C-alpha cells in the first residue's frame, strides 16, 4: 500500500511539473508579451473539461534537460469543439521557444495519424522557432526531420484549421499553409525563417512583420484566410469556419437549424442593384439577403478583393458562394482572384459543399503585371478545378458576364448543373463600348455624327447582350425574376442533391493547397 501511494504521489508530482511546461518564469515571460500559453489557448478553443492530453510526460531526449522540457514544446490531445470530437495541438513557447525536437516531431506525427485514422478534424494553435538545434544538425539529424509524409499526403481527409498566434517559422508555417483554413494574429510573423536567420543568410535586414506579417499575406501571398486583433478573435474564427465543415471526407456537413423560410421572396435585391449598369455596388449585400439569416463567413476577404468567396447556409445546408465584387476593379478578376477561386473550389469539392456562382464582371483584369503573374496559367487552373469538381453547381448571371470570365464563373459548358440569369444580365464576348470601338472604329470616325452613330450601335449591342437569345437556344436554362433567387437556389439544391449526388467524388482532394 505504501509503495502504491509513493508511485501515485510521483505521478502527481510529475504531472504538476508538466503543467508548467518550461517553468513559471517562462510562463510569466509569455504573459508579459500579452500572449496566452499553449494550454490557455486550448482552453479557449475546446468545450469545458473535454481536453485529454497525450504525451503530457514527454521530455526532450537530450540528456540533462528533462526537468525543463515537459511536452517538448508541443501540447496535443483530443477534445470536443462546439460539441464535436476533434484533435488539438498547440506549440508551447515556454519549452525551447516551441522549436521542434525529436520527441516534438514524433508526437506531431502520431497525433496526425490518429486524426486521419479516426476521421477527426484537426485544430493547430501555433507559434514556434522551427527545427531545433542541435537536434536537426548533421546528416543523421536532418535525415530524421524532413517534412513528414503524412502532411504531404493528407489529401483533405479531415478538415484542418490553423491559427498563427505568435512568430512562426519552419514547422508551424508548413502546417499552416497546408491547412484548409488559416488565421493569423496581428503583430505576428509567419515565414520560412526569422529575421535573424535571414540576416545571417544573405545580410538582408527587415522587421518580422515586413517579412511575414498579416499585411504581407493579405496583400501579396494569400497564405492566410483571416486575421484577428486578439487570440480570442482568431480562435473564434477557427470555430466559425468549423461550423461549415463535415467531421471528415466521408461525411457531408451537418444541417443547421434555421427559421428562415427557404422560399421567401427577396425583393430587397432590386433596390441593391443599381439602375445604371456602370454603377458600382456591394455584392455582399445581395448575398446577405439571399442566404439563411443573412449570415456568411467570408474566405480570404482581404486578398483578391474583386472576387468574394464565402461560406453560408441555404435552407440549413452549407454552401460555398463565388461572386464578383463590382466595388473592386469593377469585379474583374486578376491573378489573386484566380488563385483564390481555385483554392475555394478545391475546398468545397473536397468536403461536399455545393457551389453557387453570382456573376457581375466586365471580364478579366489584363495588364503587363497580370501577365508577369502568369495570368493565363491561373485562368486555366481555375477552369481545370471547375472541370474536375463534382459538387452541385448553380450559376446565376446578375448583371455583366463578359468574355472568358463568363466561363470561369461557371457559365455554360463549364460544369454547372443549372445556369440562369436575371433580366438585367448582359452576356457577351466583350463590353459594348470596347466592342464597337474594335469593330466599327473606322466607320464611327468617318460618320457625319459619330456620337449619334455610337449611341445607335451601343443600343444594338446592348440588345444582343441580353440573356434572352441564350435562353431561346437553351444555352442557359432560364431567366428568373430576381426576387425568386433564394427560392430558386433552395429548390434546385433540394432536387439536385438526390441520393446519387449526396457527396462529391473528391477529385480535387489531392490538389496542392495554395495552388
């Protein structure tokens, strides 16, 4: 009996020490920066008293540091998030700055395998300094610590959601950019290596935020999908995204209860869409009127702003919406918008989320800068994603849909189940003004009254661009009254998603993230 008590006391003592990670002094330093510890972050994410830690008694395998390396810089386990089972891991900055040692990497690999095997979503709450020296030094060290294969062959088998909550280099960055959703805390950096390593490598000096802060990723890279001013805000964003996701690739997203009538008329859209075809407006306002309870969760709202990608619900069912945004570049997609659309299509197709396309675009944004950014390739990759996606797709032309962009927005022949238009739609190879300048430029310049001739030609081209000619030849399926848009989408989805179309074929699940 005495022996058992001693053993139990020892267990209690070890676990109490493990809860402090690298020690109270290191916890105080973290709090002094205004940041939470790994365990505090987990508490903010998971349902109360549901976290079961794995590897709590891990320590570094380097001799002599056992007492200050509990967890080896990584806290991991299982829990419930919003009532749903999940796997959680968080970098522990109090232990060797959350760098990755042998035990750390072994635990991360094991928890990933556990998530895949059991079909559990993964939440990653990270910061850290990358591969730990000297663990990774030498031919044997680096040979043991290259990119884990399970991360590279994940193929979106379970939803993966990451928050960058402190400066992150190496491993946390690789995990984040490989995830389905990433949010980043203001004032932090996410990059391959930190400013000090950058300076040592090539003499380049710059602040961490200029290297990989939220402005860099929102404006240039698209490697984050949201950002937050506080850790709590970032963690709430993970949970909001999770609301639209299934548990794993074998399931459809759950149905959300709503009292919003799926068949209600949306007369408000007529006052949102301007009478003048060249006037800008906010497409989000139309979307909010159409979706359940006016609630949406936008994906990459600060990247590629001429295109909106958003998750929402229609009659309780999760949907993805891809919409042109006329108040940014008139809704003309550029290279960033193409990348954004492709990533979103891959996400939705992999998790059985139907897609709705709302057109209002004058065509692609062409420029020398776009060509340098591989615009033709990005346009075609977007098209390839469309062609291979197998979720239900509904396409609605709200106002303009011009040129090749008509196809990329899932126009006829691009894999949509249904293509319809509002009577306000203008569909053409190019806009009337550009078209008549190209085709009739000489005649107009020689006319007695060039202005009058231009106006007559514009009227003709406007008529030719109406949706009725395409509807007459059954190139589109119908012209619908704008007020019936919500009813049309809900009814159509209900019919399309028969037993044969319950889930997608997931052809895009293996496409690289961030393509």
